[in-house]
C-alpha cells in the first residue's frame, strides 16, 4: 500500500528540518528524491549522508533552485525533465517565518497601554515588504512551482492504472489556528496556502488533470527555521497555545514523513483536496477554524 519504489519525488526546502524529514522518509521507502534549496553545500551534505547510511534503498539528489525566482524554477524543471521525463511527487515545503510581535501576549508590555498604542505598535511592527517577502515564499511559490511541474506530474500518473501523482503543500497548524502566535503575517500565509491547495485540487479535477493536491499541516516540530531541539517542557511555550498541547511533546520525523507517504502512495490515491493536521491535538483544544 505504501510502496514508493520507482517513484520520482521533489521536495523544496528538502535539505533541512521538516523538508528533510519528508525527503528522507520518501527515499528510505524507495523513491528517487530531488531535494531543492538555494544552499548547495547543505543539499550535498544531506545527500551524502543519506547515501552513506542507506545503501541499496532509494536515492537523494541535490538540486539548487530558488522557489521565488521563475527562471530558476524553470531551470530546475528542465533538469528533472531531462533526467526523468516525469514526476510523481511534489512536496512544496520551502518556507520562512515572518515579522514578529513578541510583546503581543504580554499585556503588561508598554504596547498595551491603550488601544491606540496597541494599534500603532502593530502598524509599526512590519512593512509591506516584510509581508510581501513571507507571502512570496510561503504562498506564491506554491503556485509557481506547482504549475511549472504540472506537466511532468501528469506524465507520472501514466505509469500505473489507478495511481495518480500528488502535490503536497506543507502548510501549518498556524494557518488553522485563530491565535496569532505573535506572527500575523506567517499565519496568514499558511491559511492562504491551505486555500490554494483546495483551489488547485478542484480546478485540476474539473479539468481532468490527473494530479491530486493535498496539504499537511505540522504542529510544533524541531527545524532549522524554528528550534533544532524541543524538549517537552518547551512545547507549549513555542506553540504559544492557550490550552496545553495534549501530546505534551513535539512531533517526530516519522510522524511527518509517514503522513506524506500515505498521501503520495497507492494507499492515498482516493484522497484529494484535503489537509491533514499533524499537531498533537493543538487545534483540538485551542481556537481553530475547524
């Protein structure tokens, strides 16, 4: 049900953090995985480590590509087209954090003196460019990378009857959470990415394009972008929840990779336009949109 042997995958932001959790999981289960990023040394180091530790299984191929640059995206697509002629799995994982308001939940902070002061503090906390930058990589890049590789993904669906290629957008519990978590812009980009996932799934299905689109929304996970290690006692502090996270720990790599493997394998081929939140129960006990 979960076989990935012979599948070709591409994971953006695949050299570190959640991207690497997913890329390694796909490769261990037999896929040939292109890991995408802007830092060649990071990608090559990850690929070398995998080759040394997993002889005879799948493979990891480093590919430098900037997901916010259309020329770079097309160049990356051409490499995959020349090498493979098709693609079965696209994981849009690359992302960045955005402008922060670390004083937002500290009502004793001077920014909370009165409503006028709070409003001005929020107004001054970021620029339009700050918001544009985080939307560029967290949301806009999903559109451009997915559409650039759509033809190759459709080719991948021709390999096996009843199998369809799949796009996975890595969103976040923050896009489902009605708490700002001190990061209005980031949370807004992830909510937008969730809706973009559903629009793609609907439009492709209506136009009979054989490519499914789903998203996976991680909760608190260790990553290069956030924290390299998260002890249980720090989980609620990092997640900025009102009610403690029921799991009382951060997520594990196999939990993230396993969710993606389900969606992109034959077991997940009847699942389309859905988002799976893997958050240890965070959104079950805190204000969320669903």
